[in-house]
C-alpha cells in the first residue's frame, strides 16, 4: 500500500467512525433540492477529511460534494464523498459510506470506500488489485443476466424528469434474478467489486459517487462504462458496471428499453 492509499484508508476510517458515532443523534438537515438533502454530519466528515488532506498534501487539488473545489496541482486531485447515502443516514438507516479517490494525470490511481457500520474497508491501487479488509476480492462469475443480482438508484430529479431510470428499472427487474436499491452508489459499486452484486447501473451520478468504486471494480476484474458501453471516466454521469460476463447483456437490455 503506497503513501497515498495509506492516507486515504486512515482518513476514510476516521471520517466513517465519526459518522457512525453520530448516526442516532438528532440531525440538522438542509435541502439542496426537493429531495436532495445535506446534514451536519456530511459537513463534519468533509471538514475532517479536508483538514487531514491540507495538512498532508497541501499542494493537491480536491473535488468534494459539499465545498467549492480546491484547484491547485492539476496533476493530483482528490475526489471525495464525505457521506454517500445521506438520505439513509438522515433517517437512521445504516447503509452509507465514505469514498475517497486520488486522480493523477486524469487517471484514478487510488480508491477507498469505507462502510463504518460493518467496518468494511475496500481499497484499490491501479495495477495492484482490489482488497477488502486485507483480503483480495474479485467480481462474481455469474454469466447469465437472468441469474444476476443487480443494484441501481434513482436521480434526485425523479419527480421532474422523465429520464429518471424507472423505465430501466421496470425492464431489468423482469430480466434479472432481482434488483436492489439501497441508496449508496459507491457502496453498491464496491459490492460489485466484491462479487456481492453482479451488475449496477445508475443515471446522473457525480464524480465523487463513482471515482473510488470504479477503480475497485476494474481492479477486481470487472468492467465500468457508460450505458452504451463507451469508456468510463469520473465525469461520466450515467454508469454501468458489472462483472464483465453480463456487461453486453446489460447494454443490450438497456438499449432495448423504450
């Protein structure tokens, strides 16, 4: 584990334990949209992460969900979600995580996703595989979409936009063994890397939702693309991820959905 990954691991764990300690306390909730909320815990976690980052790597840039971007070194940028699964968290539903990735020269080279409620630490380094609590992980071997367990989510503008994933959900719920909607894209994608889910898709995501977990999946032997199968980047808003064996079937299913 290199110094960058060690930093991301220790910081994600510290932020995650902070979130866990406050889960069952009253929250201050503000709304960024009709159903898009932020809690004081999001901001506390983000403050902790940024303080650690600015102390350890003061010249690095960062992109994070709740604060303006810090544009410094153009070759090293940390992409941070201090609390992925805020709606779950605000309701006391214990499914959420911290996600931290390092992008160097436009490539994600370190990815960490930490689930504090289960003390599960997922991390990957480019070219070094993906790991969960010290054990190497790999994607599943399911090759038939009809026997696949999938995960997805819905965009915050589900009430206003017709492009809201309901059509894709309806279609794939009938073609897969089952579809889960847990409320944390980063954690869903980490579970693809660990072989718990066979595939995942979602619309209108942000870089902090997907940067770390996309590296996990690729280092675990899976595939991450856009919905049509084109190359993925952290700026891709529409994401399709799988074990690779059902990727073409998922693309075909999505393209045939009216």
